[in-house]
C-alpha cells in the first residue's frame, strides 16, 4: 500500500501539471463579483465531524449573506452532517454525498453541471484535496474560492481556483473556525456568531431525561466524554474515574457520561472502575442521537472532554464551561474558543501525560465560581 502511494503522488503531480497547461487562468477580484447574481452555491466539505462543526459558522454566514440562494453541500458520511443539522433544514437546501470511486465522481460532476452553480467554496483548512478542487472546477462554477497555500503547504490544484490567497494559519496559530471564515472573507462576506444552535424540538426529550436522571435540582452536573475515535486522543479512563471520585468528595454531584459510536470500550472501563473501585452510583450514561446528546451536554455545570467530535459541538455552546484535553493535536487550532472554555495541552503531545491535578483544579474553578 505504501509503495502504491509513492507511485500515486508523482503521477498525480504530473497529471495536475499537464492539466494546468490546458486551463486558461484568470483570477477574479472581490470587487468584480456581482453578489446579486449568485443564485446557486456549492460548498465542498468532505472530511470528519470536527471539520464540519468548525465550518458551521462559515456555512451560516454564507446563508445569511445569500438568504434566497440555493446552497448545495457536497459532503460524505464521516462528517455526520445529517445528525448535526437534523433539526435545522434551512442551513442548506440540498446535501449531496461523494465518498470515493471514479464512476461516482463522474456522476457527481454531471449532476452539478446541470445545477448551473454560480459560486463554489472549497474550505481547505488543513490539507488541499485535489478531488474537491476538480469537482468545483468541472461543476463549471464561474467563481471558485479557496486557498493557494497554507504556510509551506502548496496547493497543487490552486490553478483550478480563481479567488485564492496564501494563508499563514499555522505560523499565526489560527483556529479552524477562523480559517473557514477567512475563506469567505476573500469575497467580502462577514462572519456571524460562531455558536451551535440547539433546536427547540429536542426540548421534550431533554426535559424527560433530566426529570428521570437528575431529579435533585440542587446537585450540580459534571459531564465527561471519556472516548474518542482515535486512541491517541483518549485520556485514560482510570484518570476520569479518579477525577470523578475526587470531585465527589468535595461536591454533591451528578456525573453525566457522553458516549459516541466508537467509545464503548472507554466508557465501559470508566464505569467499571468508578463503580467497583470508588463505589459511585451517581453516574448517568447516555448514548443516542448526536444532537440529543449535545442538548444534554449544554445543561452541564462543566463538561470535560477528550479531543473528539463531541468536543467541537460542546465548544459551540455559548454558556457551557468546557475543559478540553489535547495530546498530539494542536489545541490552538482545534480547541474551544470563548468565555468559560479551557484547553489543556500535553507538553509531550501524549495526552496521558496531562496531570490529573491540573484537570481537577480547572474543574473546581468552574464549580466554585458558579459559571
């Protein structure tokens, strides 16, 4: 497989250089764009849930700027778009999915051509996907917005864009939310509030859950998300269990355990230790619909989480105190932003080198301040 990748990379570069010879390039200046004529917009975002959440303020800003436009999102299942926006159908008009495969790619391009796209936005904030750029170009959108370079990472497909800029995001330690907004700032679109919305339709579920599981309104609620899709991003469940024990000695608490589809082994380990070793029974475990889980997290007095998709959703809840734990990933790039948001970065890039005492201290600050 590695040998195949080594062959594919120079072949891809050669193909792009060859394609570049046949494409007439003309960059468009922002003042040349007739925004009133833009009726159909394509946004291409195909990675993971965290990327989708960090792109949400950008997508909402586009919707606000073009309230009557038809917005098409081209994505893939790993972004969890359908769950994140299940109760917010107005943010985009249509969702198209492309996972992989040449035949599927050709079919997607044919469909997009028929839609007569006016503006294509390719928010490349970590890496530059050649596939995404090819889709944007062959959709025949006359305006294609993206990046030409991220610090020292050259976008080999930037010739397929006609509104583009070099960004020094890594050197300046720019957060992913701001990176996405920088893409649309190139065409003079101003950002909106950078927060997650909890739909009123979820209230009945949340109220029933709270009345059954958190009946004592005098007890504060501490949320944990002890799992993650990548094991390198998991703070040892033993540390979460000891944290729960130490907190319970100082405060009268409920503990809410958020669980995602890949988290069972970590949550099971936490539950086993906290019940058998520390004899705690004030533990409420929840695994279910993503935005139901997010709505319940919004009710916590403090939420401690690994670096994972649910962390990004929790970070977008304005008044929720969040403590996010980071190992190999840069907290400045992906961590929570705003008031009552704290990132704890391991100095060694090993998340299990984060000291329990530091997390305990930050949690107590929130609990004792009444934030």
